[in-house]
């Protein structure tokens, strides 16, 4: 009985001690002062899931604001859409940079990350509204000031990261084209997403897609299994598990050299939105792969598509401009764990060994990718 009690006491002591030790380890890390502009226009809830994970990584790796020497706040330290408390009142504010601010922002800051420029729409802001069709924009889209900030940052050889939906609606075509030119890539116009079910009875499925399908193919929407939908203006391609797909989830594939350099998994499942680009002269770090059947490959080819396309590209000259062709920053990261070093090792709690566990994307791909990019950049700025 005494031996059993002793074992229980030891186990409890370890459980209590580990978080304290990891908190001390986190606190003992050297702070890395880096001023970063975060832009997120897609904030329909107080959770701020479209940039929360990024600030989690900054905090976890001790990147801090230079002036205050404090960690970044996901609720305050960004430009974009600001929902107000209480959320049920549907009041909001905006934090935008003016044209006169751009030179000063580019001079003062070391990096800019456009985590999401899509914006907030009527149906997203007012929950419970009919989602049978697309709704009007309340706020969002890449604008002239965003482009000019990008230009000023590039002219100063600062770190720039942009990601999915920089180029598509609701961004105006003029801003889209010149931003593509500035990044040295071409947007094909195609965007897509994995859905755990294509059944329109699901609350999460955007049923306006079915109208597009019926109009193009002149037949009813009969898909119910998991699958991928790829869209371009009035065109739609549907790939369903078991018919056009061997495996429904797209994967991000990274070669051995890049996997080792950035510390990311060589293959990881991804379930968020993505867009399809032509990288032109940019270096491809990772690529998306759709596990299509021969029927699926034929359907893709008939629409000028392939089952592999870029996921992460890097400017080949400066090495300081990245484009992520997916909604990478969207993840409800546990903020309470950001101040514990080594928390990503809690396999079985935060994620599993299963290849189709999409939580692995944040912990084993996005987190090490962002950390490596910013750590290398910080080191380059502080070379003696």
C-alpha cells in the first residue's frame, strides 16, 4: 500500500513539475527583438484564428516587440478588422495604415506578414443568415496601401510573407496583377479546398457551390463523400473520394533538403483553402499533391490542372520573400501553452501519429517553417 502511494506521489510530482520546468526553460530563452507588421482582415470572431497561430509561434520562440520588449498580442498587435465586445452586438472597428504612414512603417519594421486579406462578409458576421449564395463584403481585400507597403518593404530588403487569397476576390484585379508582378509569380485563378463531406446537408458545406456545378454541368449535385472542390470564376471541378480520388486529403510534400533545412515533415495532410500559382522563377520549397485516380487526373487535365502544384515558394534572389499557397495561419492555437518550451512534443495530446491527422500541419510543418524563417532572418540582421 505504501509503495503504491509512493508511486502515485511521484507521478503527481512529475506532472506538476514538468509544466513549471518548461515555463522556466521558455523564460530563460534569449529574447529576439523584431518588429513585425501583421495584417489580418478576416476576423469574424474574437478568436482571431487567421493570425493567432502566428503570434503563438512568435511568443513561443521569444520574438518580441523592440520598443516594449514584450511578446506579441494576438488581440491587439495587427492591422485589419477588429470585432468589439460583446460580439453579439456586432460592433467592429478597423486598424488601417494610411498612405502617409507607409514610409515610416517600412523604415521602422523588420518584416510584414499578410496572414489573410479576404475580409469579413455579411453571412460570416451575422451568423444564421442564409448561406445559399455568396454575400456582400463588409471589409477586406488587398488594396493600394497594402501594395505600396509591400513595395516599400521589398525596396528595403525586409522579410515579406504573404499567403492564400492575396490575389483572388475580393481583391481588385489591378491590385492583384501588380502584386503578382511584385512577387514574381502568376495566379492561375484556381482555388480549392478539402471537405470532409460533400453532402449539402452538412452545416459547414458552402451550398452556393452546388449552383455553380448545376449551371456548368447541367446535372444535379450528387456528391456525399469526402472530396476536394476547385473553383475558378464560373468553373468548378469536384473530386470525390473513391471515384476521382484515392485519398481525399491533399498533402504538402517537401523534398529531403528543404525538409531538413526548415525542420518540417516531408509529407503532411492539409485541409484548408489553397490557391494554384505558377512560381515562374521562384524556388519551390514545398508542393501540394492531390492523390487522384486516373479518372481524377483526366478531369484535372481537361481543366488545365495537374495533381501537383506549389505550396511554398521563395524569391530566388533576396531569399526574403515567401508566398504560402494555402491558408496556413488558420489554426486555433492554444495560447495558454505558448509560454512552455517543448510543448510540441506532447504527441498524443496535441496531435497523433496518424498520417491524416490535420493537426500535424501546425505542429510539425507550419510552426517549424515559421520559426526557421524568422530565426534565420533575425540572425542575418544581427551578424557582426
